[in-house]
C-alpha cells in the first residue's frame, strides 16, 4: 500500500465538528447505519471510526438517502387542515 492512498481514521468528534453535529449524534447515526462508519471492538460497545472522504462523499452526493424519511408527527404531513 502506498502512503498516497492511505487515509487515517478519525473519531466522532472530528466528524461532528465537520458536520456541525454533536459527537453523540454522529455515533447514533453510525449505530443506525445512516452514515458510513467502521466499528472496532466486539460486544455491545463499539468504538466508531470514520474516513472523512466517505463522510464528505456521502453528504455531498446527489443521490437520495435511503434512510431519509418524513417524520409522521411533522405538522406538514400530519393530515390536519387549518
């Protein structure tokens, strides 16, 4: 592997700063499979690591996000008429 193609993993704090999210939100999204993430460790508690190139590509792609959905409790879709 050449050093030019090597990309370091970063933690949730770095991704959170990049996305203007909290680290807890980033970790929750990783657990739910909503963002590209790499779990390390065995058992229930994982250490989540990320590649910034994957995060950037995911959030800047023009493809619709499969996990995106409208919250049924949203006033715009609740079915109530004014």
